[in-house]
C-alpha cells in the first residue's frame, strides 16, 4: 500500500507539477492577452494642430498710426510668411478653440471704428469651402461659431472655446460683422489675406463699409480682394477625430 500510494503519489506528483505549470502558463497567457487586448483598445491621444500659428506674432497696428482694423468682412490668411494656406484643414476633425490677438485702440480710435463699422466690436469663427471652378474664388459658409464681443479683451490675446466639425479641405476664417482690432500691417510681402468683397471694391472706404460678411450657413460670396503685407491675427486649434 505504501508502495502503491507512494507510487501513485510519486507518479502523480510530477503529473500534478506539470498540470500546475501548464495552468500557470495558461494563466500567464490569459493575463498577457488581457493586457494586449486592453492596450489595443486603449484610446489613442488625439492629434492636435494650431492652424495659423507662427514662431512670432506681429504687433497689432493700433494704437500706433495709422491704426487699422478689419471690419464688415469674412476673411482668412492665405499666407503668413512661414506657411502657405495656413488655414486649410489638413484632416477631418473638430475646431476646439480659436484665438485673437487684439490691439488696445485709444478712445478716439474706438470712436472712429464704432462710427464707421458699428458697435460693439465683435467676431465669430467661420468654416468655408471653396466653390469649384470659380475665379475669382467663391466660398460657401459651411458652419460658424457664436458671435463674441471683443471689447473686454482689448490689449490681449484671447482664446474662445469651439466645437465646429470640419472636413479635410475646409478653410477656417473669421467673420467680423462690425470691426475687430486683430490686424497687423506693414509686414513682409508674403503676408497675404483674402476678403469677402467683390473685385474692384477692395480699397474704397464706402465699399469697405458696405461689405457683406457671410452670416448665414449655406450662403456664398466672392472673395475678390487679396491684400498683402498684412495679417489677420487669429489661430484655430484643430483636433483630429470627433
């Protein structure tokens, strides 16, 4: 009995050891599989890019002379001296934020712009898409953000939240129903922006005052005015995915 028991035990001990070893291996594989599976479904960090961002930002034109501001227009930067087409969306995603660098106009300068363009100074984000085959180019308004009153933020760079969906090829612009001192001038010739004005209405003060910024989704406008040596001081933060 002792031999049989020992034999059974002796024969069974290695077998039990093998089963224990196998169980441990299986358990380890299961744990590894769970870890790998968990890694495979882990949320990948979203890719973020700031459209229009440059290594340096020029000073706004005001309160220096001449003090200039953009008004009654939808516009976007074509070139910022470092990048061409800096506001063309490179991939589908969401504009999560946008920022304006605003001047600090004097009271006299504010009074002038309020009288010329209307009050209060304000702006909103606009998402455009070029209408194929148009020259001068026409753009349709795909979506837009809420209007932001700018007066409280004069003299600083202000960042607003956003949740506008965009697709590859869209253009991120800003619409200024009244006026905004988010403008730099006397820059390099490679600094170029385009405005929602008909050709031939680019410089006359009356034409500029009577401009028609895009303010209704689905509407179109000709962007027939192209200005150089100047920049609209805005950026937009694009996050890939929903």
